[in-house]
C-alpha cells in the first residue's frame, strides 16, 4: 500500500533589509531553527511551517567576486 505525502511548495521573498517574507500573505517569517541543510521558518498569519534549503539563501557575488553570508 502506497502512502501519499503532501509536499506543498512554499514561496518566499527577501526584502532589502534581509528579512524573509511569506509570498502567500506578505508577512515576515519567523526563523525557528536550522539544520545542516535547511532553515526552518514559520508564518504566524498562515500558521504554516516553511523549510528553505540553505543553498537558496546565498547572496549573489559582489563586484569583487566574493559571496556573502545570508546572515550578514
């Protein structure tokens, strides 16, 4: 018997101050924790957990070619 698993895609965006926002409601996500591969966020408005792969949070390279950390 096959077990069905729901894997809904969550969309987020980052604003200029570096904070992450839930695209569904536009509210700021609260960071709850971090594993070696993912950042665990939570949306208080939608009452929803959002897991983000850390590789998606790397900032683009600057003019000097260096890549900065997403945490400053």
